[in-house]
């Protein structure tokens, strides 16, 4: 079946299940219905083949099973699934929440900002109207009072006029839209800082709530409420765990307690406990932030008082940054207030998913089941002295201990720290693991156990017990999120846990490299820094010097060197001068040419020479 067609079929199934539930008076969100559909399909007892296309009879069966489970008001598993879906849809990390909160505020102010930045006022009345809109924008953005209260508007207008007189509107209108928006935000911060300073001095602050005092009271009250709820939930979980331990030792009691769905109730209360701890951790972070910000606020106000004192005029470069810092701190107080309110409401709404406990387990029933049973807390179980794993018994498996692992407390334990062997062997009992026994490292994952025998049994065949836990999670889909099995069921990863996938890659630090060194040169070194042994470095320096010799140097005269430079002059001696005419004149006589004939001899033995003068006459030349 093509993906688009499959999605259409699933949407129709979800819509039909929702309509069926609504007809019986039960309102179920699409998210809850979708989760229930996946849970029913995963359960092997329902007989759905994941590799085969659903036919009409399969769809009818799926709808019938989902509606039956969604209408079962006395089922703790349904409450746990609804709790998980609600928490996943409404909870987000502190950073994401504040980012979304600021985005929503910006979107709400966009219309008011657009009226100001797109304004083309020219007349006097239009300029006055524009100024009033800027005052309203400043009040809305700062959140310090209503823009309809005349006292608050007058105070904000006076503060704005001190830094942005109405006469500067003409310059403001010539700016680009982006520059206008930046200036509006900066004006809001400065005006907010001025009003906060006036409030501290007792000269203003109309409509400004004392947020530090409110948070100072609200945070402890919220923490105390969550602590009490957490203590009640843990006590109930400890009781359920003790009863289930008794049942595992006496199999005859299991059939008697089967209608009570005690294990499902334990999963429900454990999930509630985990969510409360998550919220409590965020509130503790809020308390730390607020405590730090209160100190910063007092320091900023004290610094501002020292600068201003009784001066009539103070440079804006000194006070404006402090005004902006004051406003930023106050907005952080506002963020913390909203965050505390959201977390408090989230905690209150989580209590709505605990109704089945009072119905299934009244106090009389619980007391009867606890006869002869010792209730132990998680801390007392961990503190019980247990024998540790002996490393020589395992040659192929790695075991981690506190004294040999640096980040022992930061390791992410599988199944949220519960003992995997006990859960698999008893069919779903959750017992906290004891890390001091030893943490098993298997395929880059870490497992803890409540006893050494459990650790040895699990280590003999880890894959067997891992598969048993996976099959149990198919029957109880709420275990996928409770035990963090989302890596094995990738299609059911909740949004709240998708950000935490990376944390599963924290590795233990069991070894470290260390070294020691003894100083060999006690006295100061006498090394000649100019010495160079590398011939390539010498070659580079030679090339650089050769290049410098071919360059021209320039000198620059400055005011300091004027009239202080050395002067020199050079005199060149006169050279010998001469004249030369353009034509040469002179006389030339013929060259004498005299020849002697007969020197080679002739017919006679006696040689006679005849002298012949061939010199030309003077007049012939």
C-alpha cells in the first residue's frame, strides 16, 4: 500500500475510533487514539500481522479493541498512557519553552509594531497619535502595567520623553523599517529601566508587581507541593512493590490479585513519580536562576544610585547600559514567573490520571495485603549490603565499579535504573538496581541489578532477557516510555525524549593516561635564539635579503622629526671642457711608391736592378 494511502486509512481509523468513544460519552484526543492503535497492533495476543495489509475485518477488529480499551475507566494502563501523552504534549525543556514564549510575544506585538513602522504621519495630530502608539507599544512589550490606565500611561510617557522627545519623530520616520523596529525595542528597554529605577527610589513604578518577592514565595510553595505529592507517590509505589514481591514468592496469590491489576498500577505510579521528578528538577533550576538574578538586580540598582546620586545631568553613555540591563533582568523574572505557573499547572493536571488507585486499592485492601510484609524504600534497597560481582567469573563481559569509573554517576542506565532480570523473570516487577554491585556493559549499554544472583543470571544470556522485556512491553505499551525502550520501538518515540537520544552515548571513563617529568635544565637556558641549523630556513632568509637589496627605500618625515633630521650636501668638481668643429681640414701628399725590377735574375749570371719611381705628382692628387 502506498504511504499516502496508508496514512489516509490510519486517519480514517483514528477518526472512527474517536467518534465511537464520543458516542459513549468519552472524549479522547487524536494523539491518545493514535497511541492506543499502535499499542493494540503491537500486542501479539490481538493477532495483527505487521507485515500484512489490513483488510476490512482487521480494521473492524482494531476499532472494536481500541474503543473497548479507551472506555475501560478502571484500567491503570489507560491512565498511564493518557498521562504519558498529556505530558509529552505539554512539557518541553526550559530553553525550548522560553524560546516559544518569546516567539508568541513577538507575534502578538507584530500588529502594533507594524502600525508604527508603516506610519507616514505628517500633520501635528498624526504625529501625536503616533507618539501615543509608541507609548502603548512600550507598555505592551515591557508588560509593566496596562496601556489603558491613565497613571501608568503618564509615567511611561514622561520616561519616554526624557530619552525620546516628540520632536525626534521626524528623524524616526526617515529610518528604514528594520531600524525602526530596533529603536522601538531599545526604547522599551530604556524606559523599562527608568521606571524600575524610579520604583526602587519610591518615585514611581505604578502598576509594576514585585516579581522577585512573588517568586520568592511561589517557588518554595510549588516545591513543597511537588515534594508532598512525590512522597505520597513513592510511598504508594513502595507498598505496591512489597506486595508484588510477596506475590512472586507465593504464586497462589497471583490469581487472586489479577483483577486488581497491581502491576499496571505500579507502572502508573512509577510514571507519575518520574514526571514529578522531572518537573521538580526544572523548578529547582528556576530557584537557582531567581536567586542569582535577585543579587544581580540589587547590584545594578546600587551601581545606578552611585552614578546618579544628586546629579542634575548624567551622561547617557553611563546610565543607558544599566537601564537596559535592569530591563533585561526584569524580563527574565517575567519568564521565570510564567515558567513556574506552567509547571505548577502541569503538576496539578497530572494528578487527574491517578483516579484508579483509590477505586482498585482502598486503604483497607492495602492494609490487608501488607500483613507480614516489610515495605522498603528505593534508597534502603540500594543501601542494603550486597556482594559485588567478581570479575574473574567473567572474561568476556565488562563490569564497571565506582572506584574504577570516573563518570560512574552520569552513566545512562537501561530501564531507568530498574533491574532487567527481575522484570523479565517475574513478568513485570520493577525493582531498583543497585549500582554498587556492578554495572554490566553490554553492546555499549549499561544494566544494573538488585542482587548479585540477578546480575549473574542476566549476564549468562543477556539477549534472552532483553527480548523478554521487549515482548512484555508489547503487551503493556506504557512500558515503552516508562522504561525508555524507544530505541527498540522507534515509531513510538515521544517528542519529550527525542531530544535526549544523544545522552545514550555517554561512555564510561575507566582509563586515563598520566605522565611525570623531571626538570633537566635547572639553570636558565643560554640558547642563542638567532642560531639556525636548518639549511632550508637559511635559504629562505637569504632569498628574503636578496629581495630586499633590489627594493627601493622611502623615508617619511613626521611632526616629531621635523627640523631634527641630518642634512648633507655634495659638491661635484668642474670637469674639463672642450670644443669641436663640425668639419675637419688638412692636406695630404702622395705616398712614395718606388719599385726595383730585376732582383730575381735573368739570362745573364750577373743581376742588375732597375729602380722605377711610381710616385704620383703632387698636382695629381
